């Protein structure tokens, strides 16, 4: 029979050291959002001109969506 209690305690102490605060997450989300706005605006305008119809998402909503997709990937380390 294997004793897993010592291994489990090591795993929990390793994961506790890697926790990030909500404020840090929000800072990264805000920075990525601000960086994504110009790109999403250009893509939105290009789609508007090229297809002659308004895209479903506006540039702000699209930038926020991109930021919400990218930010968690930073914290997966």
C-alpha cells in the first residue's frame, strides 16, 4: 500500500505559492483590453467596409472578449 499523504502535502504547498491576486488579474486584463482596442477597431471597420454590414460584436465588445481569452493564459504557468 502506498502512502500518498506526503506527496499530497507537497502538491498543495506548491500550488499555494503560485496564487495570483484578483487585482493583478484585473491589471493584466485592463492592459490587454487597452492594447486590443485599436486592433479590434481596425478589424471591425475593415469588416464593415468589406462586407457592407455591421458585425455582430462592436470593437469594444470584441476587445473585451479577446482580453478575457488571453489573460487566463498568462496565469496558467
